[in-house]
C-alpha cells in the first residue's frame, strides 16, 4: 500500500492489516501500531449508508529515539 505525504517522498507499507501508522515528525520513521480503527466500516454504512473500502489513520509525534534526543 502506498502512503503519500504532502511534503515528503511517498512510502510503501507492506502491512495491509488493520493498523495505525505512527509517524515521527523528526526522523520520518513510520511504526505500525496493531489496533483497529475507532469506527468499523459496518457501523459507518449502517449509520450513514456510505460504503467504506479503506481508511488511513496517522498519528504524528516523536519516536522513542527522537523523544529522548529532544530532552
């Protein structure tokens, strides 16, 4: 799966399971956090009628290494 960024080069994620992307704002590292999206596709369709096929969740912050460097 291609992950496109507005201000950086695109990256490719081989993990296509449901997960969250944790993106470091300093070094650009992307970590996977294995967890489900807050709202299921089924719940969205049941509530709104909108048929969802894909989602993209990103959390931006600092990885463990960069967080230690910032101290």
